[in-house]
């Protein structure tokens, strides 16, 4: 009996010790979770600021590049730079080139999705381009300063290491940016037709943050914004404007319809609390195109256009077109022998396709391409669009279209000045006449020279309907409004991605 009592007491003691141990472990786990939560909360709060991600990307780029280049060249430091000042200047040049290249592809833009394969490819191309430009600048400088003996191996190894490292921490930061946006939403002021159209566009976009609609007009409160299943328009606008949890405020009403008091509140919010977007600025910032609903006949006369009647960039771009197209024609000379041979073997002559297109200021010209379709007589009711798996396209033509090699003869048009290397797609005159009658403000795209590649071509699939023509016009208008060297450089990198990965059609 005494033995049973002793065993029972011993069992109770063990149970109490086990429970105490479990409680201690639970307390430690809770404290650890709190610490982790605080760390995540700090980063989420920090990265909520629009400037934070860009600043972090820039700091990491500078630190990682200097560290990688220093370590890679550590053992040969005295061999190829005579003084520390030379080392500093060369690093400064390389960082300038790297930052510029990554800036062109959106490497510092919070709104650019960095977890996709498309961005990874553009990032790789940007770093490779930065490496080539850096090498050219460094070795050009070395020809004038004999004390500099830069190492090709060190430069190549540094860029080879920097490329995956810079891409990795961008993906990591992007995940934290997504986390910081969890539980946040955009507040849309407006409950009318403009807000409903915006909701439909937002629903089909990659944006994941929810929308909340609020309206000062009590008649719209309680109504779905765009039919059954869509968000309900809410009231109490004043209280919502004081809430700091919104990622941004979107103005979906015309400013003239808002009260002076509300406009003053929005101005204070813009400079003190949360970014305020007009519909136009939201479309341009997040989606990089222009909604046709805000375009009117006076649109080109607004301030903020980087396209001017007399612009220095016009002359710089024309010089670039002449040099680049002439160089490309020389370098691609073997292709001008091989491609016609393949076309002739499969489908005979003619080798080239000629068609009247519309250029700047609606001027007509004859455009040249390699023929990619079977020979056929003109038919009045023939489909003017090239469809997916179109039977009219030859086997050779299908590959030429995928790699965009059918566009090579347009280099001659660029050299002549009919088109530029970069600009809106030169439209067939028959289609242009039709679109100008059916699509409002279509003629605005003729304010600039058309191009072999352009913003619409690299951001939107191949058009095969009138609806696609409307969508591509949105990107063309964005290009016209933001006409600049930066945008052209982005288009070049996106075009290289399209060609290398066979995304054409």
C-alpha cells in the first residue's frame, strides 16, 4: 500500500514537472512569436512607404556591388588600379550604369511585380547590358591612362555574381511588400459610371488589394458599384479619410463635382498621409497605359507632355535611328541571305511583302517585311487580322514571326526616315481609315513616328480584333505622353526579351 502511495506521488510530481516544462516552452514560443511578429511588423510598416522599397533596393545594390567587386579583385587590386581614387571612380561609373539599367526595367519601382519570369528575364538583360557598357567605358578610359590595367576576369566574375544576388533580394523584398499590403485596400471616392468602369478594369488587373467605394452622395450609398456581387458603395466619407490603413485614395469623380472642403482634405492627405490618385495617374502609375475615357480633343495641349513640337530628343533619336539601323543592316547581312533562301524553298517568290502604311502626321509610305504568308490573290472579304494558328502563315513565317525576324527589312524604312526603331506600330492604311472612323482620338497616335517595336507591342498581345486595337491605343497614348529616352530604353529591353524567348506571333 505504501509502495502504491509512493508511486502515485512520484507520478504526480512527474506530471507537474512535465506541465511546468510545457508551460515554459509555450511561454518561450509565445515570446519568440511576438519577437518575430514585431520584426515582420516593423518591415511591413517600413515597406508600406512608397519610397522605402526603392531606397532599400538602391542601398543593397551599392553595398553588394562594392563588396563583390572588391572581393573579386582583392588579390589583384594593386595590379590594375594604381590608386584607391581610381578604384573609387571606376566603382562610381559601374554603379551609375547598373542603377540606370535597372531603373529602366523598373528595378526600383514598387509597383513592378518582381516575382514573375518576365521581370527576371528583363533584369538579366539589364545587368548584361550594364556589364557591356561598363566594360566599354572602363577599357576606353584605360586607353588614355596607362596606369589602369583592368581585369576582364574580375569584371566578368563580379557581374556574374551580382546578377543572381540582386535578383534574389528584389524577390525577397517584393514578398515583404506584398505582406505589408495585406489587410490594406484602396479607397475609391465615387459611385457613378466612372467608378464602375474603373472597378471593371481593376478586377481584370493583377492588383490584389481590395477596393472600398465611398460616395458623398447619399443616393448612391448602399448600392453595388457594378451590379450584383460587386462592392457596396459606403458613406461616412470623412471618417474614412482619417483612416491610415488605406494604400491610396483614388478619385473617381471629376474635381469640379467635389466640394472645396473635400478637395482641401485630399490635398492634406496627399502631402501628409496617403497618396491620392486621379484615375489617370493611377492607370499610368500601376498599369502603364492611358484610359480613353479621360482623353478629349484638348488632351495633347495639357501640361506634362514630354513630347514637344521642337524637342532635342527628336534629333537625338533620329541620329540613333540612322546609326543603329545602318549597323544592324550590316550585322544582319547573313540573315538577308538565309531568310530569303528559306522563304523561296518553301513557297517561292516574292520574298518581300510590301504594304502601304500610315506614318507621322498621317503621311503614307510603303513598308517592307519578309513575307510570312502563302501567296494568294487579294480577296475583298479577306480577314484583315492574323489569327492564332492562322493557316495562311507558312512554316518558315511562323518562326520568323515568333522571333520578330520578319521585321528586319523595316530597318531600311528606319534608315530612310519613314519610321523610327521605336514607336507605335505603323498601321495598314486600310485599317487606319477604319479605326479613325470607329475609335475616338485614334489619330493622336500619328503625333509621333511609328516604329518597328513600341510600348503597345511589348505590353499587349498581337491584335486580332477592333477591341484589341482600342486596348493597344491606350498604350500608344501612354507612350506619346511619356515620350523619353527612359521609356525607349525600357522598350528595347522588353523587345530583346520577346525575341530571345520567342514571344512574338
